[in-house]
């Protein structure tokens, strides 16, 4: 008789599938790594800013010592940028860490976590990991239906995840809609506003959600340094919330969850406004490059406010997997989203102009061959 370890809800979890690494694709298809284009993981195609690279190299000299467990200097940099007290900040090993900490801190087995259909898969995984009851509210135009989400709140709901812009669909909720939603959420329900792609928003769409934290003690704003700041490999995220929320997060947070090199690089990146502006401008140009091709090719796509575009590549439920495999064989890595319930679609990260061009030509050829 085999022994089953752990609770059923943990064994039921399907591990998170990340974008395929370049090395794996090279091994699998016998390709040259240098000729592979990866547009799968919403990474910044510029890489890390030089300011962060130098700060990280300087920090190497002290790598034999443990990191500052409380991240005093990094929290000071966040405080200076967002004008919140340090005790309002929780550091995470990427924002993924923050999302999982929130589930563990605020939800007991059997209680409910609420999120939208087609939102970040980690929300569902976080719910499973704590034995929570998941409430996935049907999407509206591939994005959050806040009115329906408000109606879906139950007496045992303890956590709500909202991604803005949303991954993987790229949809966006205006500030007024979010604040109206916050006003009707019961005070015992923590709302996690996941803003991993906030820095890519056009200036006229940007808003300062940290100001809402002062008004709504049940609001937790989650940010990451992995996207526009170019530090995906260093894993730095943070949460901003009132002390009643951050105190619980910090009680269960691993004490050294953000390493010394990551802290040093993040401090420098937070102050590198020119790099952030360059990243946003490159992304806007790349978005036009991709969507102009989609328009010309007659491909349906979801207008995106992040650094990626969700595009429909076929009408049958094998289309996404089939076109994705054909692209992989050509050395182009994108993201199939069948596990989100979108089997006809692919998510394309916006790359450098030459990377986008390689993808466009590959997709053009693959679609032509698929239609033959």
C-alpha cells in the first residue's frame, strides 16, 4: 500500500508552468541558442539597467554575509518613491511571493478567495495551496467584471485578487472603477491589487494606488521589479499596505527572502527614471509593431496595456498548441495559454524591434503552412 502524504488540496495542485527557457528549446529541437527568440515571459528586452548592474557588482564584496532581513535601505528607497512609511512595506521574492503570503496570512482552509476568469494563474494556485474555496468570476471582455465580482463576495470571502493591467489578457481597469469597487468590499476582506505592469501604462492612464491605502485599510498594493525595471532574475517584489496587514505578512515571510544583490540592484533601479522611460517607450513602439501586423493579417487580439499581446491564432481548440509548436521549431518561444481556458490564443511578450520582426515573419509562415 502506497502512503499519500499531505492534504488532498495540495496533491491536486498542478505546478505552475513558466515560459520555456532558451536552453531547453535548443536541446529539445536541436537549435542554436544564439538564434532563438524568446517572447514568452513578459521580460524587459533591454535587460537590467546599467545602474542596477553596477550596484549589484558593488554588493558582491559583502556577499559572505547575510542580507539585511528587514531590507532597511530598500524600504527607504520605496518610501522615498511612494511616500509611505517603512512599516507599510513588505518585501517579497518577486511579487509572486507577496501573492502567496497574502493567501497564507488571511485565508483559512474552507474560506473563499475571489478572482476573475483569465487572471494570473498564481491566484488559483495560491487558493489551492491553503485549501481555500476558489471563486472565479466570469470575465467581461477578457477582463475583470467588477460589478459581478462585488456580487460574488460571500460571508466567508477573505481575499480578492485584482490584476491591473491583467495578465494574460492585458486588459485595464480605470482608477475610478477600482476605487468604486473598494468602497463596497466588506472591511474584513483583503483586496490585493496586483500592479506588475503598472509602469507600462500611458501617462494619462496612470494613477497612484498607494494613496488608496491610506483610505482603505483592507487594501494591499503589490508591485514587482521583474518587468519594466528589468530585474526578473533577481526576484524582487513588494507590498504596500497599512500595518495591520503588513504585520501579518511579515510574521510568515522568510527573513532573507530578498538577497543582498537583489536589494542593491532594486535600490538603484528604483531611482533610474531614464531607464524606466526608455522601457515604456520601447514597449509602446513594439506594441504598435505587433498590432499593425495583426491588423494587416486579420488576426483578432485583445488590446493590451501591459508588455504583451494576446492574439487568436486559430478557431479550433488545438490551434494554440499547434501554432506554438511550429514556432518553437523555428526558434521562437511564445506563451500558449490553454491552461487559462484560452486554447485558441497565444500570449506574445513585446521584444526588441528585431525580435518582434523575427516573430512576425515566423508567425506569418506558420499560419500560411497551417492553412495549406
